[in-house]
């Protein structure tokens, strides 16, 4: 009795290749059946049309669709926020460095009071001063919030968009102990009496009418106005920064002169 020839790996590979060719021909409609492939070995795939095809595509691509919708929603929110955000005439940093500082409680009052002394620099018929409050009064244990505030301050100082600063006399914590104050901020000795100044650069708020306008009657001596010098490490536009610095000095001069340029603006309650 003749023994069946044992199938070698090469024979099996050739058989599989022939079956794939036959299967492809059946799918393309070139042949209806094949001797190599049993009739039960091939299941016809029903072609989808219309709504069924659409639902099938949605099902298989649902995660790409969800991510696309989410990205579009985020982009829409950002565009709307940018388009509706009120343009500011002056940007001011309010930086608290001393523990138990009350500056954060008066940030809104700063904004409203500054708008009384600020001209309409952009000429749009509205005066808006944006005050950015940064808390640098952390204890010995540095939290994530403290790190975020430190990064925020670094970004603001590097961009140099805000040339006007309200701070306390702890400002040397972030300006660097090796730098002279007049190397970083404008000297104000030609505009103020000595008793109004700290380190020749900081104008005490409580020596001006601004404290009253901001409704901070017990403003301490160590809270000061500062105007930045032109710094080499600023990454902003030099011409724009020079213009903003001049505008900051104009607002400070109005405060020193008691010159309220927007008298119809209501005081902060």
C-alpha cells in the first residue's frame, strides 16, 4: 500500500500561496468556486452602502472623531476669548514679597484706581488697565503653586510687556542682590522728595493720592511703584517696550501730580 507523501514546509507555503490567489479571484468575481478552497471556507463579505456605510466608518474611526471634535472645541474657545478680551492701555504687575501682605486683596482696587490716572493710549475711547497679581510670599516649604507663581513672574519679566510694577520693599528677592536698584528700575529722585522714595527707585503709594483712590487707607510704607529700566534680557519688542515704559512713566507722573485724567470713572467701593 502506497504511503501518502509527507507535506514539506515548502509544499505548505506553496499551497497557502495558491489558496490566497484563488481567494482573491473569488473576491474579485473572476471565479465562482475553487477546487483548492472548500465552499465552506469562504464567507462572502456584504458590501455596505449609504447610512450603513456611514455608521460603519464612524464606528471604526470614533476615537479620531472624538479627538477632532475636542480639538475644534478648544480652538473655538481660544479664538472667542482672544476676540472678546478687552485690550489694555497699560499692563501692571502687582508683586507681593512680604509675608502677610494685603496686596492681593487690593489688586482690583489698583486696577480701577490706575484707570483714573491712565490716558487712553490706544485711542479706542475706553481706558483699561490690566493688573497681574503675583504672590511671592511663600514659606520655607515651596509648593506647586509657589513654583507656578515663580515661573509666571519670570515669564512676565522676560516678555517685558509690563513696565509698571507695584511691589513691596522685598522686591530685591527677585531682582537679584548683586544688582543695584537703579540698574533695574528708573531713578525717580528728580520727580519725588527723598521721603517718598525707597532706594531712589520706588515711590511709596501712601505718599500719593493713589492709596485713597484704591481704597487702601492703611497702605504700609513698604508698598511702592517701580518703572523698569530697559533690560538686555527682555525678549519683547524693544520699540514697543520703550513706548510702554514711557506710558508707565506718564501714569506715574499723573499720580505724583494728582492729575486724574478720567474724573468721571467711579472710585472703587
